[in-house]
């Protein structure tokens, strides 16, 4: 059964693409909808209503803090989970384990964790982190080892290469234990993912490249006796007809200021992230040949770091591409679109019913007897 997550644009939202990420600032043009708690809660309620299980919230200097934002937004939703992105180097493992435990109790068990090691040294240094990239990944491995042992209820003593804790324990362990989502395309990232990830996430590369990544991680994980699930991060532009969808993609592309594209691409070219390098290679910084696989469009990556591809097409075509990725082993889809409120409904009302008709998806809340309408504000779940 397929699982879908949406996205909370804590860097602002618009009818145009709002850039940012991987050391590049959020583009100022088109940030028409500030990331207020009221607006983000509106998106979250829409996602919950149409059947998204969770919502990813990004991390970095270009957006609002994910922990604080999702804690506030959780008050305005009932069932939606929050895939909180955070960087292990910025908080102690014992404190992070405690924060996750607290979040689970106050939200009714609605926390998922997206562990982001951090691919840009200059951005990490702004936060006081001066390790190089490979050492950051090795520290992440130690971090997750400590956190998982704490969540298991143990007392942890570890003197690692980068982290050290003595007599660490939690007064209350989380229930349920949050699942860990993790991505990375470098060799050291693959090894950490194989040992610790519940769900390995890849950005939206063409299916052949995604298949190679899945085989790679499966092989590494098998050596540790583990079988992670797989997810993919994509944008989406879906409409009643293919012509309408591609017209919307063309409209977004027309709004990309050449100077902004040049500036963003120059910044991303300095990225240390292997995943970002692979994203850049899909479009090469140009505006031609952006459909790199049927219905897979690389235009978003011209002005945005990180996930830079979108599924574009009719509802039927987008559903077919989702099934294509699913056949490779992808079970979870983390999606977004501009603006996020309207695109949540386009996908939820256009694509999800097609997948439900084939038995590939069912509404995670309505089938359990939950109300189909979410009130504007609810107390913390108990």
C-alpha cells in the first residue's frame, strides 16, 4: 500500500517557485504567502483531509525552525504526522531523544524524523559546526546509535570519535518510537543509511537511477541484517489534462528571472552534496530538454536547491509514473507543489482516487472512522 506525505513551506509559499536550500537563500520574488502558523495549518489540514499521512518540514537557515513550527501546527490538526527535518550536529543526541519523546506524547504519536547530516560546510560553520562532510556523516552514525539506545530504554555510555555521553537515559521513552527517514548519495551516506534508516529517501531522479540507488542501499542494509523501506521526494503538477499541466509548468518556468537562475546555479555548483550534484546534472542549468523522463520535469531545480524535479501531467499520467516508481520498490512519496495549498487538492482529488481504484492506496483516516472534516483548531491529542 502506498503512503503519501506533503510539505510545509516554512520558507514561504507562492503561485511561483520559492527557491532556497543547500546554501542558497530563499528567492525573494513571489514569496506572497508568509509561513505563518495560520497558513501552514491551513495546508496541513488540507493534506490531512485528502489523505496525506504526514508533512515534511525542512531545515536550514533559509526557513523557519522545524521543531517549533510543527509543534504549533500540530495543535490545528488531528491525525497528520510531521516529518521533522533536523541536523544532528546542532543538538545533543540525548536532548534530541528527549525532544522526540516529548513531541510524541504531546502530539499523540505524530512525529517522524528526517535526519539531515548537512551537505554544505559553509552553512554548517554558521551554526558552529566545523567538521568536514565525511566526519559529519560519521557523527550522524554515532548520534543515531545513541538515540536509538535511549529510545529502547537503555542507559547509554559511548565514547565515540565525535560524540561522548555518560550515564545517559530518558525518564520516559517515546511511544511509538519515531521512524527515521534518511537520504544521501555518497558512499559514507549509504553506509549510515544502511545501518540506521527505517526509510531511505532519494530525490526524484529518473527511474533507472532510482533503481540503482535502491539496489545499492538494499545490498548495504542486508549486510547488517536490515530491510529499510524506500521513499522519493518530488514536486507535482497534476491537472485534468496533460495540456493544462504543462501549461502550468511553462508558466512557472517563464517566471524564473535569468539573473536569479544564474545566481542559484552558481551557488549550487559549489555544493558538497553528491545528491545535489546529481540534481544539477539532470538539467545542466539550461531551460531546454527539461523533461528528462516521461512526465518528469527538472525545471524546479533551476531556482531551488535539493529536490528539483516534478511529476507533470494529467492525473492519469502522474498516477502511471507513481506506479512506475512503486514497481522499483518505492512505497512512500514526499510531494509538494506551488502553491502548496491548492496543489494538495489537485493531487488529492485527482490522483489519489485513481490509485485507490486500483487497490494501491486508501485514505489513512477516513477508513478508520475518523471525521472527514477537521475543525479549525483542536487541543493536543491525548
